[in-house]
C-alpha cells in the first residue's frame, strides 16, 4: 500500500519533482532549506508555515498518510518559494513607494520574473499580469526637497545593488581563482569598481545619517554637506579612471551606455533649486563646482568613443533610452503597438513591464531584414511597411508590419560563432519546441549590444537570486565583537536580559522591546543594525522612572567607547602589530560607526526636547559638553556641531525671555471691558469684569499652563510623590490654578447672600462657560461643572429654579460631557481643531491606571527586567497631550486681568477643611433645608447686575470670533487606547469628576494631604443638579 512506502522514497520523489520544476540554482537552494529543516539545523530559525496544520491536509489531498518528516520537507520547499515571491513583491512595492503588498502587486512582480513564470505558467502562452495604469508620474520638477532626497536615496540603493551584482556575482569567481587570474587581470576587467562601491556606500551612509539625525520639527534633512565633503576629498575620482578603463579599445559597448546616463550633477542641481536654506545651498554649489572638472574630464574621455559609435547609422537605441516609470513605459508600448500593422493578442503593456531597445537585424536563411522591438517579456519582429496595408482594417500610417513575436520566458539565447560565407555577428533564439531562428547584426558592436540585453533578460532573475543568497550568507556570518567582559553592551540577547513583544512589529519591521535590563535598553536605543526613532522618543520621555539623568549620561558615554575585538594569532604580524583585517574593517564600519552616531543622536534629542534635565543639573550639562568636545572623527564632526549649537541656543533662551512672535490669520480681537476699566484693579471681580474677557484671559492662562507641562512631569506619577515640586512644577501649577478657580466660582456663588444677585452670579458663570466652549477650553468648562457639582452649590434648589431654561440647558449639556466616562467629551475633543485646552484630569487618570495596573518590572528566569511596555503605554498618553501643545490662541494678554487670576486665593488663611465647612455652613444659611421661603439678605453689589452679553463688540457678521494662527493648518489628532494592564485590554475609564484624577491612589506611599489637590480629593459629584427629577438625599443633610 502507498501508506507503507518508505518516507525516504517519497522524499526522493518529491526532490526529483522539485529539480524538474524549479530552475537551477533555485532547486538546489530550496532542497538545501528542506534538508536543513529535516535535520533540525534550523532550530534558531524555525519554519514560519504551520507544519502541524498542513500535515493532515496533505493526507486529505494525497489520500494516504505520509511521515511527518516528509511534510516538513514539503513545507520547507513551499516556504522557500513563498518567501521568494514575497521578497520579489516587496522589492516591487518598495520601488513604487508603497507600503502594503496587494495581490495585484504579487501578480505584477511575478510576471516580471522569468524564473517564477517558468515555474507557474510553463504551458500558458499569453499571461496578463500588468494592469494598465492611469495615474501620471510625478515629474522631478514637482518634487519637494525631501522627495528628491528620498528619490536619490532609492537610486543610490538600486545602484549599490547593481554594483554588488557585478562585484559579488561576477567579480568573485575571478578573485577566488588566483591561479587563473592575477590581480592585474581582475583590475583590467573590473577597473576601480570596488572604489566606486565604497564611495557609493559612503555617500548613501552620509545621507541616511543626515535623514536619521534630522529633527522632527525640521521640514527636511539638509544633505548639501554630504556631497561637499566627498567632493572635497576627491572621492568621486574613481569614476574618471573607471571611464578611461572601460572605454579603452576592446571593451563592450554596453558599458558605455552606463557612462552616458545623466550623473549626480542633475540631482545636485535639483536639490539646490528646492533647498530653502542658504547654508545648504552653498554646500550644494560647492559640491557642484568641485564635480564640474571631473564631469568634464569623463565627458571628454567618453566623447571619443561615443562619437565613433554614432557613425553607425543602424546603431541600437539601448538601455539608456529605457523609459522610466510604469506609466510612461505603457505609453511608449502603446505608441509602438499602434505603429505595427497586424498586431494580435493582448496589448504589449499587459504582458511586458519595460521597453528595452530596438534596432535592425537580418534573419539568417531568408536573409530578410527585420526591425526588432525588445521588451522584457516580448521580442517583436517586424518588416518595414513600405507599401499599402495588406490586412483589412489596418492603418496605412503604420511604419511596420508584424511578422512574428517571441515570449522571452519561452526562448533560449545562444551565441553563434562567425561562419565564413554563412553569417557573421550572429546569435540564435531557440524555442521550447526545438525550432530556432538565427539573427545577424551588422557589426560586432551591435551584436554585443543585443547579446547584453538578451542575456540580461534571460538570467536577470537568477542572478538577482544568486546575489540575494550571497548577501544573506554574508549577513549570517557572525560579526566579531569584543567580549562582554570588555564591553558590557556586547552581551548576547537572552530571555534573562531582554524580551520582545510577541507577534508585534513596527511598520518598519523593527522588533518592539517589551522588557529588558537597563544595559539592553541602552543597547537597543543605539542599536547598530537599525535606527528606531519611536524607541528614542519613548525612552527619553520615560527613562527617569528607572534611571537617573547622570546614570543615563554615564551609560551613553560607556556605550560610545567601544573597544576593538582582540585579534587572533593569524591576524597578528611577526612583529606583534595587529593587521587591519577584513573583519576589523567590517566591525568599525557596521558596528562602531553606527553605534557612535546613534549615541550622538540620542544626545541631540535629549538636549533638544528634554533640556530641563540639564537646567536642573548644571553638572550634568558640563559633563555632556565635555563628552561632546572629546568626540573625534570627521564623520562625527557635523553632529557634534549640531549638538553644540542646540545647547548654545537653549542657554540663550534661558537668559532671555522667550519670544512669542506668531503670525495669525486675523488680528487678535480687542480687550472687552464692562464696569471696571483698565488699571482699576481694586474693583476686579466676577461681576465687574466682562464675561468674555474673563473667559479669554483664563483660557490664555490655562493654555500656557497646559503647554508648559513636560512629559517627564507625568511619567511614574511623579506629581504624587514627595519630591513632586522638583519633578512636576508646571503640572502642579496647573492643578493649583484649577483648584483655586473652581473654589473661587463656588465662593462667588455661596457668599452672594441675596437670591437675585446669586442667580445673576450663576448666570454670569454660565456665560463664561459658554465662551470657554467657543474657545474649546474644556478644562475651563469642567472647572465650572465641578463648581456647580460641589456640595455647597449643588443643594441650592431655589437658586437653580430661577435660572433661565436656556442657560439651564447649556449647563446640563456641559455636565453631560463628564458622563459615561467622558464619552461625549472625548468625541467632542476628537472633532475640533486646535487651539484648545483639553481636560487634563482624564490624562492623569489614565496614567495612574497604567502605572498602578502594570508592574514596574517583569520577572524572567529569576531576574527583574524593566517593564518597558508599561513605559510605552504612558508615553502614548503623553504623546497625545503633546499633540495639543503646539497651537497658541490668537488672543491678547491683558496683564492686569491675568495677574488677578494668577493670584486667586479663595481659601485665604483657612485650611482646606475649614474652608469646606465655611462654604457648606454658608450654603445652609442662605438656603436652609426643607424651607419654602428663603430668608432675606441685603444686596452685596452696587453695580448693575445686567450682563453685557457674550457677543464681542468687534464681531461682525461672517467674521470669526476667535481667530486661529496662520502657521498651522487644522490637524488631525491621533489617539491610542491604553489598556488597564497587561492582562486587561478593556477600555480605560475616565474619572467621573474633574476632581478625582489628581488624587493619588490610596495605595500610594507618597499620598499627600497638602492643599495642592484639595478640591480633587473630594468625593465624586452627583449627577447633574439640573435634572428636573433630582433629589438631594445625600447632599442636604
């Protein structure tokens, strides 16, 4: 029976099938992966496809049971080819500047690959894989500076890959056979290709470093210095030698076409035109000037050979005339197709990706001349259309008539030796059915051009795979690092020192750290293999919860000083001097340089966005300056200068008042006055100041408080700890202001004994609330709601009964913002555009929940690892806060009114408890319990009680009441949900009162009873006092 077959026999049969179906050397690589999977050599890198799920499916498909090892073998082969397809599609998607791989992308990528088409569509004649595209390509003239930089980086990477193909696939066999080829032979063939590779790597590295080090606030990276530095070093000179070498007599002409392409000069000129910075423009000009002589020299060298080439009237239009961009390529294909009589089948653009070349060849045997159009998928042979069209319906304007066409994936290209009397300069195209066609060119030059294009098409995908395999093998070779005893950051990753999030990666594919030792966190912060801006941002925001600033600087300095690995005996000369081996060069280039650069990048971000660490500790700043001054090396020079400039700028800001020069779309509205006039500060009060201006000045004040709060004041709930005054000064200032203003509103209501006046006071506060709403000052809105919900005010039934229904409704709607975990408030916040003052309490509550619901450390193998996942959740909350801190209000500061509110002290000399008792007792006095008639009180105010209203005097129909700054367009704000704990992914609840979030949890060891959070320590307020069915059971006794 089949089920009794030996698993080895089935494996051999499957292997034979792979060898038949897969082209060489892909069959060898796929079988190698399968063998490694069976022999368990891939334990560290197990199969991604689920063998356990596929194994029973194979039984269903085959109809008999097979050994598990056979399933592993088959799955390994499937995984290899799946990865190959996805890699090809990924390269295609990256080239078209997209981020997601679609089914269409996979189809297009596969159709452009001869190997995959042969494997999956061996017997199909006409495969359609290239859907027509309608979008117009963006011209370089329309590209921004940053887009030009990104485009140039993409071109550099593609050029680097082509260089790697030449060096690692073609040059390597010559190098590895010294008995056959001397160094002189290799140099004469490949010239200074290695030097060109080095300068390309260096240029790309400099630009990538510049992009990585560009601050978030900068519109784009300034890359002029990169070109200027290399031009000054004469680093591009190898191109001249290379051009001279490859243009010597005997070199194939297809090398010349590469030289004839527009060089870096065009890119530099475009960048110069787009640059907005004079310093960057000057660098680019200097680079262009330095390269002009080199460019002229190369052009002179090429001109002689290129001029000879033009003497041939039938010279081929070769690869340099390729049309870049899929849209333009299809346009070109459609033009060619329209120019051919008798075209049948699918459009050229649906089975080809690019136009390669065209020219005239002679078909040997019939001795007919044929005009050939070569595409990556088709070779079309045409006859010149001199007479009238022979086919019905054919256009008489067509220049050519179709004779035959060959699918490139179904032909084999063979070189033909010259035969006297028969043909010269010929090559053969062999079809799969065994038939063949021989074409002859007019010269060896033309033949070389055709053969170069045809062989490139035939073997391109195979060569690309050989290169990928070579690069992968190089990548898998372990780099020699110093020992962990010499360098603490060289300790290998293990579950005892670092843990990553499972099945979660960033968009860039970078693994996300879940927990780790402080050394491992610093290592990942400055990792040599990739840059992680999000990790840097999160780390610098949250590190104070597990590491002091002085310790961080020590660790960064230690990370920067990298000892070189000790050489082996074979790497040491007789005299005892170590040789600079290839391994050491790789270590310096791939480890030392990127790590040191990223250490400087962290320092730059630190001083740019968290300079308060250095303001609080002068010694820390002096140590950083000493460290920066000690950094040596030309590659690091500009980054040292950048950090030094930032420090100097921050110091100057410290000694001078900050500038608030902001350009607004409209002029700020004039100050509104009511009964009090400017300078009459003794009479400033709730009823004498204009309600609009009270709301405006409070909004400006609260906006300044809100925008001044730093992320470091929130992480670790430091505002609840004993040293809160040091670590959270701005947050505490906002908390105290909120407390005082809420108590002041309560005091204004309760201490107004006369009912008529008290109703006017409540109405005036509601008007202020309305202006708060117009200004998107949600903190102010909820201050008013909190005051109205306080026990002394909430119980004033007689007062609220006389509030007009329209204002009662406004108050009720404001109260609804805080209901159902602030659901309506959050929806409102998401719907508006800045400027605004969000309610800070909800953020503090979410941070407290995250801090209390997640441990500071995760226990792994008996060791405590810093729970960085917790810090990341907190950083997401602070990041949301920062999104609202950028846009100021277009309002004027009235210094005397601002000072009045800054100095509010409603409790005066009373303690918190005494003040609360005073207000409640006064509330009972003005509205006793269970009474129908209130006691009469004399009036308090001598001024008119009538409100001036909340329509600005300067308001005109169609104008904005509160202008917004011109500098920022309305922005979309992104939000992140913060789970309560690692185990709980439920929605985070918001506080039910503006008072509760600022109260540290009862379990907090550092809970304080100072007056800072007194209002926020009060119990949760009741539901709105403005419902018609309200009761006062808990608040009137």
